[in-house]
């Protein structure tokens, strides 16, 4: 298969973002409580519920497009959905990175940077 690396990275992104969105939807109160404490000393202290909702939407779009991109690669070798899934993954990760940097959580920001590497590789491979 010519697209095996792309499929594997898209599956990684799909699992990452669909699972994360699932957690947010079904543990909204727990996530809000954690974020309230996490962002209490940042400029996001009063806007984090809206920021969380925006992140949830970005994660859902990234995950669904990444999964659709895997199917598209298998069905007809197309790269459109996967490419946009990778783009939205990068946007979601940059959004999270900004939040972690504003909260001065540098370990959290470093972890997000690790996820950014496969996402940007997917953009490159699928462009």
C-alpha cells in the first residue's frame, strides 16, 4: 500500500481527537472543574468554557475528517478528507498549545508539541 504511513498517522489523529472529544462531552463537568483550576491565573480564567467548546468542535472536526480520510485513501486513494483532517488537527493542537502557554504549563505545552509532529507530517504527506 502506497499510503500506509498516511493511513497510520490519520488513524492516530482520529483516535486522539475522537477520544478527547468523547471525554469532553461525557465528562463536561469534570473537565470544566479541572480547567477552572488550571487557568485561574491566566487571561483565560473567565473565558475557558467558551474556549473548551471551541476546542471540542475543532477536535470533532479533526477526528471525523481524519477517519474519513482513512476511508477515502482505502476506497479511491483520495487525499482531500485526510488533508483537511490533518489541517484541523494542527489547528486544534496550536489552540491547545496557546492555552497551555497562557497557563504557563510548559510541560503540557511540550506534550502537545509531540502530538504536533505527526499532525504536520500528515499535512506534508497528504498535500
